[in-house]
């Protein structure tokens, strides 16, 4: 399993390959690793995120070279899903993850 986040690239449970503390450093590492990901990928971004900007999310998604990938942008959400609609944004993201995982289980 590969999990790529703004903070880490995880190649298997409990195995953090790289951790970079700055968003720009994270982006470079994540985008550079994208071509090596061969498993289904879900990339979730937030349109009001000023730490991992929507363009960062788009570049990460584009760097994954296979077609078994999905992009979801949470409209209006910030980096930490804060503000009066934060719970709704988080619920949306969790629902997308659940749907993605269910679809993967159904196709395997």
C-alpha cells in the first residue's frame, strides 16, 4: 500500500519512508514519488487550503501515471477543516475515503 500525504510517503503500514516538514518540500517529494505508485490512489484536496494549495493537489494527482486514480476537492475547506462548516467538510472527506475503499474491495 502507498499512502502519500503532505507529511509523509508510506509504502506499507508502519513504514514511513520520508517525512518533510515544509509544504514545498513535501510537494517536491510527493510529486517525485508519484510515478512510482502502482496501486489505486485517492487524492483529496481542499479548495481553500493555503498550506497544501489546490495547485499542489493537482500536481500530485497529475504525477501519478496510471489511470487507477481519483481526485476529490472539498469545496471551501481549509487545511484543517476549520470554521463553521469544518465538520461538514470532514464528513465529506471521510465519506469519499469510505466510498473509495469500498470500491477497491469490490474490484479486488
